[in-house]
C-alpha cells in the first residue's frame, strides 16, 4: 500500500506552537521532525513550502530582531580598532606563505585608517599597532573602542595583569577605552566595515599587480602603505576637522613590550608565555629579564642586552639555538641521540643528511662526529659549512669535519661569530631526497 501524502498545512498549527516556544528553530529542523514523527508522509519537495511559511511567520508573528542604530560621529571623538586575518589573500614572501594579520585602526568620523602587520592578537601586538597609529596620526582622540581582547588576555594569562597594562596605556595617552561585548562584532561596526573595504582594496590591487608574491616583507609593507594612502584619498576635509580636535601626544611612547624576570634552568632554557627558548649556557642558574615584543624577545642581564631572537608564533612551543648549547654537547655527545629538542639541532637539510650518513658510516660514534660539524658551524660561518656539506654529499663519499673545514676555510671568515637568529629548519628538501632511492648520498 502506497504511503499517505500529507500537506504542510495539516501540521502547521503544531509547528507554529513549536516556533512560539523556540523562535530559533529552523525550517530544516522542523521538516526533519515531521518526517521522523510521520514516516513516509512528507516528501523532500515539501521543504521549500515549509521554508516559505516559516519565513512569513518570522516576518509577521515572530520575535523582534536586534536593531542596528546608526550613530552620529563627531570629529576627534572616537577611534575603533581590531585585528583582521589576511591569510586567505594568499600573500607570499619569496614564494613562502606569509600567514599574518593586520592591526587595523580607523577614525570613525573621517574614516581615516592605517594598520600594522602582526602575527597574533597579543597585547604586545595591540600596543605596537595602537601606538603606531596614534603617532602616525599625530594626535589622540577622546575615546578608543575595541573588541574584548579575549585572545590578548589568554596570551598574558592573567586578566588582572591585562587590565592593569591596558589601563596604564590609556592613562599614558589620556584616552577613554571602550570595548564591545563578546561575540558581537557589529558593535564595532566601523572597524568591521573598514576591514571589508581594506581587504577588498588589497585584493583588487594584487589583481592589478598580477602577483601576490613579494621579494621582501619590507616591499609588502610599502605596498600596504600605498593601499592606506589610496583609501584615505578624499577624506581630507573631514580628517582636517579631526586634527583640530585631537589631543596632543605625550612626550614619548609607552613600552610596547612585556617584562618577565625568570631564572635560566639547568637545560639552558627559559619558559615565557608557555613557550620554551634556549639561552646561552653561560646564563644557567642566573636571573634574566626577558622583554617580549610582538615579534621578538630581548634578553637582558645586569642592565645589558645579551641576546635577541624571534618570538615563537602559532602552535610551535620551543625554539633552541644550537650555538647556546654546543660546547656542552661536544663534551657530552651521548646526550644528543635522545635530546628532547634534537630536531632543532639541524640548521638545514644538509646537516640532517650528514647526520644520517654519519650513522651509516660511524655507527655509535655518529653523534660525536656530527657534533664536530655543528661546533664548526657555531664558531665559523654556518652558510659556508652548509655549502661544504652540499659539495661533499654530492660526491657520495665518506667525509670528516677536517674535509668540511678545509672547504669552508676558503671563505673570508674575518667577521665575528654570530649568535643571533637561526633560520627555521626546512626539512622538505630532506624529505624529497629520502623519497628517491637514487638520490641517497650515503654509500
């Protein structure tokens, strides 16, 4: 016997009762209920009918919706800011993905805007971006509106600490701070609309440019400056009205970094905002001051800056500079094989390939021999050692640190040892090589 077909009208009173109890129910949810409660009596084609009836009910009998109230803006009164993600635009620097954000600042009366490249919604990023905007502007508005900074608070880890620092910055510039409620971005509508216009302008300019790739980050920064100049064209009259009202800047910027005093552990590392960083082994058991900026960390000891390195972003939780610990490793080569952060001790893919070859050639002595290579790189020039490794690996013949030193010594090595930033290891080349049997450098 064929299934009985029923119309939506027959069940409409029941469905209206359900909507009256919970106005957020969607037509698809209600239709699924009908099908489950009345097997075989409602077909897919009837969903559109139900959707029209629910739409009409919402417009005539449904609950009130939230109303947007257009605001009157006054010169020099309010600035709004927020972070906006740029990843979807596909920006690259020399072919490498440049995943970043923009701290976006706008004056709500004239819609004058500017921004700063950043990589997280940290307090340091906010402080740097906000102060960059204020000093570029040349004055201070009466009020500043932002989101509720949940990400920044999480980064700091202490809401009270965030409140104290945020208030200190507002007091320094004599500006009144406001923030929107959580999950209500429309309350910062001026900033949200500016995000849309800005990213659309960037996208269009990239199309005209014919490429999303830039030679350097500085080139990309100059590109963004031109975008902001274009967006601010035609706003001069209202912007001049703003300038007449803006308050005077203080004598100097407030610190846009976080100070943390910490003790260097026996593993020659420190913990900063749930991230692990190596420092030179000379500082073990000493107290140091870390100054955490939006993108870098400075290490101070005895009122003197002793090191500077990039701040970790994203999910990576540790950063080890082999130069900090190589002297101890050379004396204790047995610690290398199972070292928790061993992957950080391969500056390039050639170093990793060398270690694997040494394991084949030297067996248990592989770590000792490899650490001699790493020690050479630490006290000469890593790039020269890397090139020497490339040459020897191409021969597919065994080699020692003496061979590498001979080749590396041809370069002019009069420059001082560099204890600065070590490039992030890219093991893609290594992976490509080991996936090709004919490319194996070890015999």
